[in-house]
C-alpha cells in the first residue's frame, strides 16, 4: 500500500502517508482520504443513528472495529449494572450496531475488551502507514506505529461508516525533536507534559506532529503511545513517530498483523515510512531529554504544568491580562494559593489508568513505587487497567496483589475516571492525582480538581497523600 | 442542514482563551440522544454555581446578549474532546456562527457539518469586535457568507476564508455525505488500486 515515491521527492512521514490515501482532491484543496481502520466505541451511537435515519449500511465492516469503553462499569462486567438507562443504552447500542452491521466487536464479556486505543495496538489492528480514525480525540495514540491517526466527530464517523472515506483539509507539519537521555523517574508522560508546557495547548493547532530524536527512539512502543496520545492536548491534529524495529517487533504475530508472505510484503513497505533527511517541516521545536523533570499540572489546562519541585504560580507574573485572569480562575477553582509548593498539595483520590497510561508498563512503573508501601490515610486510590489483557498480564506478574495489599482498588478495564461518563467520578471539591490526559474544569466530575502526572508520580502521591517527587521514593 | 446566507444580530463576547468542549457541554450529557435540546446544557457548569443558580457574571446569563446568534470567542475555541455535542449545544442554544482567531481542529470540522458557521479572523480583528460588543452590547454584526464578510460598523468590514465546498453546503443547506456517496466509483477504483 505504501507506494514508493518518485525519485527526487523529499517528503515527511506525514506527507508519504497522506499522499498514499488521497482518493481525490477538491478544487478548494480539501482531500478525500481513504480510511484503513475505523475504530468505534460506545460513544458512537449518534453516528449509527445518522446512518439508520438514511437507511445506509456500513460500507466496509471488515475495516471497522468496535469495543465499549466509555459507559461501562469498572466493578463488574454486566451491562445491566449500569443504572442510568441512557448510559446503558449507549453501551448496548454499540453491541447491537456492530451485530447488525457485522462489525468485528469485543464485548464486555470478552477478555480482550478494553479501551479502544489500548486494544487496537494490542491486537495488531493499528499498523504503520495506515490511516486510522475514531470518534475520539485521543486517536493520535496509534501514531506511535507510524500511522496517520486522528479523531473525528459524530457526523464524520457516520460519513466514514457509510463511505470508508473522510474529507480533510491538509494540516501543516511540526517536528518536535528531543535529544539526550531522560533522568531518573522521568517518563514518557513527563515528556509530553513538558512539550505541552513549552508550546501551549494551541501550539500545534492545524499541525500534524512528528516526534523525532534519540530520546523518542529510546522510548518503548508503549511509551511512544503515551506521547502520541496527548498530541491533541498540544492542539495537534495528530502525532506520529516513524516506525522502527521496536514497532515491527511489537506487531509480529499479533492477532490482526499480516502473516506469512503478507508480513514480508508489509514490512518492506513499512521500512519506507520515515521523513527523508532533507524533508522540511512548517515548524520545528527542539528539546533536551535531560532538561525534563517529573511534571504535574496545577491548573485547568494541560499547559498549566510545572516540574514537581515548582510552586503554584503568581498571577501577577503572567505575561498579559488574559493569562493573569486564567491563572486566577484556575487557582480559585483548584483551591490553590500562589507561591505554595506543589509538593504541599494534599490529594484525596488517585486514578491510574486511561488510554494515556493504562498499559502494562504503566502499571509496572506504578507498582514499583507502591511495593512495600501503603496508600495514605484518607486517600482513595484506583487502578483501572486499559484492557482485559493488560489486567491478566498484571495479575500474572502479581501487580494486582501489590496494589491491593497497599490499599488500591483493582478494577475492570474502561475509560472510567478519566472523564467519568460511566459514573466513576471525583466528588466536587476533591483532588485527584490522575494519569489521564485532561485537567479541564469538571473533567472528572462537576467540581473535581485534577492534577495530571505519570503513573509513577501518581503512585508516589497515593502513598504520601500529597503531590510528591517520585525521585525521592525510588 | 439549515441554509445560511446572511446573519445579522448582536454577538455574545466570550473573552477567554482555550475554551474546551468539556466546558461547552459537560460529559455527563453525552449519552443524551440528539433529539434533546442540548441548548439546555450549553456551558452548564459555567452558567450555574454549585447550587444550580445562574452566575450573573457569565455573559450567557446577561440580558444584554439574549437572542445572540453570533458567538465571539478567543484563541483555540472548542479544543479538547471530539464531542459533536458541543456544536449541537451551541446550535441548539440559538447560535448560527462562531467567530474566533483559532479553533480546535475537530470542533471546526464538526461545526461545518452542523450548520454552525465557524469564522476565523485575525486576532486584531477579533479583539476589535470584542471592544465593540463589550462597549455596546447592541452592536449589530452582519455576516454575509456570499461575500465572505463580517461587518460591525462603518470602520469594521473584514473578509473571511471558507473552502468553496463548505460554502456551498451552507448556502444550499446540504450536507457532504450525499455528495460523497456520488463519488463511490472513485472510491471503488482506489480500493482496487490498493489491492493490486
């Protein structure tokens, strides 16, 4: 599928994938792109409803894949336990719609079910060079394999279901290059939070990001997924990393990966997926791995982020009145005092999970901190594995025992407390150390206060009861 | 989709950067079917305090801007979650256009598909509109889609860009799915080429 480029063409990775998916271009420059993989979850009911109203069938069910994650309970595996009838209907609708349209589907009883952005890579559905869409803004996750993957809205989901194509204005390109080695206790989550802190939540609006450099190449596939996952929090249309041997190793023998001679053919194409050395990006950002610290957010935007040894900012230090007002609002909402040390902030909840940090390496990293310690008094701490397979793997390694004996709840996979659509919410006024991706006002429930951080940092917060520099515990 | 040619009225000035779709439409309403009036949930937790009372300081609650069909916002409006419900909430709340210096990419596309015209203007132009609307809430703003202009006073007439296809969809009140379905032969040809 990846066509070799004509001689002399110098292209970015993004451009190579984009070009190989253009079905046609309108005279206004908007392109019709072919979708190789369309992921659907239990938020997709409005899109299916649009199809049903027009009596249209799903055009290519085999390139569509579904699993429920947003509305499902994390204390059991039975839809009937969802008390709210509208929420139960959302989860049930996906099951019925996938059945009706013959879409491959992992239901709640299937041990392979999980958060869609965790299980598609786990199953080998997400592959290099593919164009992947999903009605969820964290679809950039799959860019960790060198795919062009982006989130779409409900009307676009309906459009892709009906046609297998999507209209897109071509984004600009941004290269974020990070060289050097990460310090102790610094993780992929800290990298992406530091990027967002540097360029801002609008920094990459209208751009497709490619992450490059030694620091990125040194990351595991799971860590790369964490980085790509939060590209949207920098405003990026998508984030991607050129696939290498680590990506190919991950994909080998996965259930949906190409097999036999198809594997060899695919691999040959995948090896062409990199930005040519002379390729030009619209923007380039340079960073150093050594300069990144364990990060935590203090406010209500992912760009409100600081190294853990920092202090709550003074509004008066803001560069302009709009920013000053936004700092004041955030500190009032978050119940913080300017000048307060971040490590003095006490927490009530800990949430380890989500499409950002719900993978086995995330749980290992948190468990390493929790081992032989106990959750601080008064803190409610949860681990919600990203998938049934992550959960099983963790149990085989005894991680569940480490968490439970420390006082954590060990739950069933789903999106859970990242956005609380299933009812797993942080109560108003309470503070949560969370490995999720958004700290917006009310994100984890009305009045909830979210601090974003890595799994190791969330584990450190759980055992001390306050935001904590994990480097002091490892 | 509803037809859109011109729109005249007062604007609601929402002068805050990075307004995310979680603010516009909180996640706890996402399971509601489209038949609901999502305008009831528009900025639900920003409009109300913890006791469910309207916050008078929030512009959407101020009498001067009742009936506004044009929303004026600042940088990166509609960032965050892909929820199309955010657009439905603004649309059901009576708005037909949003003007901002920049938008979240997904929000922008969602708006185009639901008859809510997203207009990008230069930051300085948006700031001028804010001063006009804040100084005199009765300021009439005219959006002319045919001419692609926003006019707010004798001194304020600016042009905006929109792709031809979206413009046609708005002017004729059609959506793009019908058009794409007419392109099936091209899509099938692409699929054959991909397999070969």
